[in-house]
C-alpha cells in the first residue's frame, strides 16, 4: 500500500467543499470526460451498459448540496452534516465521506431501531450516532470517496479508521455505513466494522432491444400477466409521459410535490423532502432526472406498476441503462422482472457488550438473507432454460 501524509478535517456543510474537488472523488470518471453519464431516475442505477464512465448522481455535490440548501437535511431535522475530508499538505482533496450526526434512525432504510431500544433499556445512549449514507436514498454506491491513483487504497483505509476516531471524539455511540459497495463492505469488515446484508429487488438489463424482447425472456404466464396489467393501467384515456431536462417546470414539480406529500401522509406521515429541494435539484441536475407522470390521475388498477416498474424498464431499455433499482420489500416486484440482490451496510459499535450482541444477531441475519434470496430467485419469472 502506498504511504501518503493526509490532513483529516470535518466540514459542517458540503457547501464548504468545492464542487469540483468533491466530484473528483465521488465521480472521477465523469469528471475526466466532461461529465458524461446516463440520465437517471430515482429508481435507476448510476451506470449505462455501454459507457465506460460511471456516474452516481446521489453522491454528487449537486445532489447532496440540494438536500442541505433546501433544508431537507439540517440539524433541526436530526441530520447534522459532518462530512469527513482527507487532504494533502497542499490542501488538495484526496478523499471524502458524506457523514451526518443523527439523533434518530428515520430516513435510513437500514433498520436499527431494535438495537437502539435494547441499548437504551440497558441504560446506554444510542443517539447521537454517526451515519455515512445518502439521506433518504437506499441506493448502493461508494461511501469512502477517493481520488483515483496509486494512493487511493491508502486514503480509503485512512477514512475507514478516521470515522471510528471521529466517533470516539464526538461522543457518539457508533458509526453506520449504509448501502456501500461490496468492496468497501469487505474493507470495513477488515477494519473491525460489523458486516450486515440486506435484500432489494433490481431489474437487470440483459441487452434487450425492446420491452417485448424483455417479455420474451419471461415464462408465458408471467408474460401474459404483464401485458394485461399494462393494457389495463392506461385504459380510459390515461397517458404516460417521460419528463426530463426543460420539461421539468415549476408547475410540474408543484404537482409532483402534492403527490409526494399525499403519499407520505397515507403511509408513514413524515415526508422528508421540502418543496424547495425539487426546485434546487432540478436547476442543478435537470438533465439527469427522469420524472414519469400519468395524466388523468384517478385510481386505476395497475397504474402503480406501470409507472414505477414497467415504464422504468422500458426507459432503461430504450436508453441502454444497465439496471433499475426498485428498492426493498414487496415480493410482487419479483413477478415483474425485478430479482433479489444483496446490499450491504457496515457498523462500528463502541460499547463492547452491545457490539457482541449485534455481532451475534448479524451472523444469523446474514444466513437468513442469503437463504431467502436463493428461494426467491427460484420463484422468479424468467424461463428456466
């Protein structure tokens, strides 16, 4: 491993970090070829099947700064930014970690509420804790962001250890790194973090040249069911539209925000994003956002599946995107072509007793997640041959 002398510091706002420097660590391939990358939706993976560049919109300076500037992420909401930065003597940014001090576990999608309750019943204080993640976004991506080069491995290892040191110095109980890449998961495991696995449902682009080509890969019964659902979804004059770039006007965002708030109030009652977020992120990233909307909105059978699943697949096929990520839960996704995949998180727990208990739990949970995934793959919709 190459030796490198680094200065580590914390930033209370991503606005304190130059966008070009942050993105040179977060999306170096995109930075070196003019920002090339695929237009992404919130359910679409940050890569294309044809481009060598790998652009992840969610760890970009534009996206993270939009969350902070809009007030969606702030200390009063329980998300205090405390980004970890690694710099050379010259001040050049060599590595960065999107990090937050959390006073609760909401908006993370890796559930540790049971750990918090057990620890507090035993007299401990689980909060505040450190969270390394993209707020409100359960999409896998790099979390130890490093500038490429011979020093990258050394910088990544330094960031892994520095997070534990920050945890001890800031009087937090633990460090949690959510939806990181498998290689980072293995690295953190080697540095003493507890390893956890989870399951999501993703659609993988098999090089299909049309939606019908995708359907041809499915078993006959599944293929007929999807065709019927799609027809029923747009019956009675419903039209579906792909909006991106200049299509994303303020009136469009007004309508979308109304849907967002109504959905949140029906389900969990706590929408996280402010209306201002959509205006800011649209101004910064409009060409990397896809909004799928249906006109004549009433209750229509299967419209949810059409907009959330089938339109995403169709868009990905036509734009040669490699993957659509539909998130966790909902085995109904399986019959629509979304197969189970493993996602990862890593956790450093300071208290030895709590650490032992969580370690034992995670060993059993990992085995369950692996077995459940194998069983679901067997029940998948694709033709067995």
